[in-house]
C-alpha cells in the first residue's frame, strides 16, 4: 500500500477541501494510507474545521499537525466556522501536534516509503528539512526525508515562463524563503503542478447542494465549481505517474528567488525536479475529479 503525508494551507480557498475529499476517500477505501495531515496556514478554526471535515468523511483518526506561527496569511473563511462543530478529536488549534514534530514522528515510524503531497505553503516542510535530532529520532530532518520519502508532489509555481510568480511561493516572506529552501535542499525527486495547469480546469460544481463540500465551495463564492489546482495535484499523486495521469513531464532543476518568490527552471535530462504540462483536454481532468468527489 502507498503511504501519503499531506501538507495543506487549509485556508480561505476551497480547492483544498476538494483535494482532501479525494485523499480521504482513497484512504477510506484502502487504496492508500493517509498517515497524517499538516496545516501550514493557521487561523482560529483551522484544526477543528479540518477535523470536522475529516470526521464527516469517515476519516476522523488521521493525525493532524499545525504550524501555529503561520498566522500571516490572512482571511476568515466561512466554511471553517461551519465545519468546526463537527470536530471530534481536535477541538482547537492547541490540540494539534506541532507540524515539524508530526512530520518527524510519522517519518521515523514509517515502515514503508512515504510520498509527500504538498498543496499549500512549504515553510513547515522546509523547517522539517532543517530540523535536528531530537527525542523522536536521532536523525536530522534531511536524513529522515532522504531515507523515508520516495517522492514529493507539490502544487506550487508557475512554470510556463521563467520569472513567474505564484501564491504558494510568493505570498509573503515566509513562503518565499521556504520555496527557495525547499528547491535547494529537498533530497528526493519532486514533481510540481503549476498554476497554469489548474486554473482553467473547473471542478465541484455538479455536487449536490446538500453536500457539505459544495457548501464549502459556495462559502468561498464558487458554487458552480472552482479552479482545480489542488485536486489536480492530488489526482496526479494518486495516479503515481505523470504520463499515466495525462501529462508530459519536463525534467530539470527548479529554483525560487528567496526575495521575490519568482520561480525559475533549467531543463536537464535526469534533473531532480519536474513540472507537468497537460497532455489532455480540460474535460478529461474535470471528469476524473468530479467522479472521485461525487455524492
């Protein structure tokens, strides 16, 4: 069985909720094991609302971690306040494990290769890479990732031209530094799905109006569906292969400017990074995502 750890900016946008339903359903069906979720944008109801959402999905036992210092992203999404009352295990942000400690613990305990899926900001992952030996493991974070992680799937960047900017890299000083550090230090293969891939693929609009996931989209202002950046990344990760998932992969080395958040890519055969280019029409991806989230 494939094992995943998710990082999410469970934040003002709603494509995270669509993506997490896809992972939760794959986990509940036994297709994968979602070992844990780290929230990398902190707001008042972050943890309780995600626990509430996972509880409604029948996945209430998945451990949650939080970067409690990541309070500088802004926003007060209505869907978080709406979902928080359904929480069972995590009633407040204080109930969640520290993000880096959860990453370290899950990797130290892993008996099989782990794939990291990142659909938010990268500062918690970058902090993991910089972490030192502790009571959880005698190994550094870099060593744990190198030993236990087989692949990273990351929604970030805009790769159709050099010097572009995208939210997950350039939102603020924290995300810019983290993007630069991640690209420089991550010791395992990384595939990026960029903004240009998902913005015109719209999913979620066909959900029942009685579905709490549709309500999250409506609370965001997207009752007819939302751009599918995070769901497309999750669909790619669940497929596990860029070509089979309907993409062409461009290999090389990615770089993020720590001051501006601009991303750059140098193509190179055998490069440690890749970004994907759609090889199918938008309807292909829309249909697959909508099938996975349907009531």
